[in-house]
C-alpha cells in the first residue's frame, strides 16, 4: 500500500474529482433522457452494444466501485438487465446519492492506495475512479453517435 | 487567483495526471493508425465531423492549452487542415514531447489557478486540462463507432 505524503503536490483534490464526475454523470443523465425508449436496448451501429446496456454497465461500475474501495467487497453483476427508462433514471439518481455519501466517507489517503477492483483490475484508487469516469465518457460518446444517427440532437458536451 | 494550500488533500498528483493523459494519447494514436487513410476526412455518421477533423481539434487543444497556461498566449487556430496520416502522427508525437516538456515547467500551484482558455473558456487550470482529456475521450469514442461501422476492430479501450 502506497500513500501520498501530506505535502504531495496537488493537481486535483478529492472534492474537485467528485464534482468532475458528477458533472459528467449529469450530462450522461441528459443523454439517457434524450434517448428514445424503444431504441434504448435495440439500436446499434457496427455490432456494438445498445446504449441501454452501456448505461447499465456504467451503473454497475460507478457506486459499486466506491463500495468496493470502502469495504473490500466486490460483488457487481455483469449481466445487465433491460429496464424501463424511468427505472434506469431512478437507479441513476440513487447512484448519485450513494456516490456522494460514500465519497464523504473516504479518507484522502485512500486515493493513493492499491486495490484490485472487482477482484480483477489492479490499480490505485484514483486510477480506478478515473477509469470509471473515462469509461462513461467513452460509451457516452458512442451514445452521441447513436442519437445523431437516429436524427436526434444530443445535449451539449460542454454543459455539466 | 486561488491556490491550494500545500496541505490540501490529493486525489491526483500532477505526475499522475500527466501519465493519465499520455496514456489516453497513446490509445488515440493507435486509433489514428487503425483508421483507413481514405476515410479519415470523409467518413461520417449522422452528419458528425469526420475523425480526422476531430483529431486535428485534439492537436489544436492539447499542447496549445499548456502553452497558454504557461505563457498567457492563446493563439490556436480552429480551421483544421486535412493532413496525410503520417503527418498527423508526426504532429501527434511532437505534441507528446511538447506536453511532457511544458508539464515539467509548470509549478504545482498553477493547477488551481483560474485562466480563460483560448480567450473564451474560464476555469481552473486542472479543469481545462480535464476538459482537453475528456474531449479527446469523447471524440475518440465517436471514432470507435466509425471504425466498427467500417468493419474494423478498434484497439482495446483499457490498454494505454
């Protein structure tokens, strides 16, 4: 276990990283809202997964990642259910609250600790959190193309 | 101008943020290599910009962002040239070196300073850098869909 010294240089504080993530999660929520419900689990380009499955993956990674870091329990299921859009949004909002609550419980030193996320992916806690955020941005970018191909104007990328 | 106190909690250090960015930039470089040259500035889905234009945008943001932060000079051009792939890769590698060199010159306190990037976008330096990274991930995600739609297997997202 490696921990940063208290005098380590700061690019991003824990508070700033949380706000950054929740800003992205607000944008992704707007994409879910904009996505036609009847295409959520069916529409695909190039054999890629439908947007609804990608969103379920985001939900499976986000709060469960923090739960795992805090408790050492990693128990996410990778079988993604096909849920109605309002239930997805309800789970999204629940995740938002869960992330805020767990983030407040995490000691600052923990960001530099080494963990094996979901029992499979080794890395420091901040790397795991960045991976969760990047995976969301990556798959949301895919959702932008799906929306455009469906003739729907997506929400602005720079608005959080 | 706001600066973090030396004892501020650290989620991500400057070194870690640079490594995170360059890891993403290595992945984007592999996507550029994988993209068929004759489709780079022509292929589009849903009226979105071709991948080559998005890559030129990334180049226009990345090193010029750091140059602006360090010098206060913001002079990026938003008219994106259509260049041959080998010239794009050459500019990409030059940017990699430029970013490493400028990053080493940046005092740690500067990450918390407020700037108006490119004379238009206000925010703290770390927010500007995260925006550059996020914009790259977002548009690269778009490139993944283009590649799949062209029948080409993209490089693995988790390999950096």
